[in-house]
C-alpha cells in the first residue's frame, strides 16, 4: 500500500485507512475486521467518542492491544452527551476538550492519540479557545497532532489560517465533489492533508446495492443513470466501488481515504483498491464528465 505523509506532520498513513463507525458493537466481529485490516497494511484507524456512545472507541482499543505501535490512531471530540438526556450537544469549549480526551484515552487503552479531531464546528464557535485546547494537549503529550472533521468551508478556512491543524477530514468522492471548488485547493496550498470519507457514498456506488434513496443533489433516477454510465470505466480488475475509492485518491491534496467496512468481505474488497494503479488523467476527466461538480450551498 502506498504511504503518504499527512500534511506537515510526521504521521505516515497508508492511502486506504479504516473508518470504524460501521464496525457494529459486537467485539469479536469488530476485532476480526480491524486485525485483518492491520494485516493487510492499513495503519490509519478512525473512530470518535460519539460512535455508539463510546463503545466504538472501546472496541478499537481492545483490538489494537499489542499492536499499538502499528497504528495511527485517530478519534474525535466535540459532541457531548449529557447524563440523563438523549442525544448530545455541541461543545467545542476548551474545558470540555481537555476533559473528554481523558475519557477517550481510557476507552482506547492508550496514553496518547496520534490525531485528535474536532468533530464538526461552526463559524460561531470560540475557535481560538478550541485551538488553545488542542495546543495544550500537544504540549502535554496526550496527542501528537490535531485536525478537524468538517464540511463547512468557512470553518475550514478559519482553522487553516489560525491553527496548526495537519488534516481535514472531508467527504469527497464521485457523488460528492463539493470540496473540489475551494476546500481541496486551499488545503493543498496550505500543506494540510485531506482524509477523504464517504468515497462509495454510503453504498450507492457499491455492487449489488439497490439505490433506494437520493444522495445530496442526486435523485434516485439520476443515481441509477450515473451508475450505468460509470460502468464504462469498470474493468474485470476494477469494480465500481474500487473506481470510486481510486477517484477519491486522485486529488493531490488527499493523503488517505477511509471507507467503512461492516464485514471482512467488504474490507477485503476496499483494500484491493490499494493494489490497483491510480486513475489516468483521461479516466479522471471521464468521471468528472459523468458526475456533477456539486457546490456547497451553505457555510461558504
């Protein structure tokens, strides 16, 4: 698997990581997927304190015991659960981040996090205070680097300008090309790495899946049509889902893509894309001619 440097950090990540949100809550199943991913060269595991109310972090922590040195461990903070209340509230305060990190460390059974990410963010947040929290955690050695996971260009611009983030996790793929307009060029210019999520668009670009709902500004009929057109780029060696993963990796700002996997079969299929050659310029142009150059409507 190709290894890329994540932004200006010293983190070297495999180009295909594992988004852990889809692992489920059964320990042996989650562990088998994580262990197989590591055996196949994956080193970037992405979780969050929000997933399954912390259970996902616990499963990841148990699965990597004895293998911690092989993992670039990424998790997220900012969505706060209030005891006795359903759901969560957004809390990017310094006090909460400094408290929440210790809960994540305990669940992950580690004494440091490689990449700690703000799990969202709005332009009205106390951004300088949030940055102070991450910088303090770096100084204390509890995290190595920090980034943000955001779909808001106005927020991304502020962190790119005011902080030492090394990465932005952003949805990017054939069906979600919004980042191409401003986000990817900005991050490439600033030397900030992109971790692309959602390359297969929640299964809409996966084989054997019936399209039942729209996606962003695509209706169901449009999705069926675009899948048929993309089949002209599918080969016996490269499936539709693998084409989608390779497209997300085709932009030079992207350091890694993190498709999720809820089964070993799905994991293996995703990771086989690492053994395929990059898309040619002609193939990239063909994908772009078939798909939409979506634009962000809000938070520009």
